[in-house]
């Protein structure tokens, strides 16, 4: 049986940030959601959101371009 990923408040902050800035790279999202601008924690949060299926990415010229998935928009709508 597949486990449903837990969606925490920081993951939802990352999804909301990307929803307002479609196509942005990871760095500004990581700085926005990390405590006191912590990039390390922010990067881990963004990657958890990607692994949970809330965010998707494309890589162009060694830069991630983030987008919100349908699951991410559903999570925003229900206020997860």
C-alpha cells in the first residue's frame, strides 16, 4: 500500500510561492520558505514538495524551472 505524503506548512508555502511565480528557479523559493532565509532547509523543503508530486520541474541550461502540478493546486484549494 502506497503511503500518502505528509504535506506540511513549509511545503505549502513553497507551492503557493511557485503558484505566484510559475517557472521560477529553486533558489528564490528555497530562500522564501527556509527559516531566516536558510537555503539548505529551503532546498530540502522544495525537493520534498517535488517528491510529493506537488511541484514539477524542467531543467534548462542547468536551472530548474518550477511549476505547480494539479495535485499542488488541489492541495492549495483544500488548504492542506
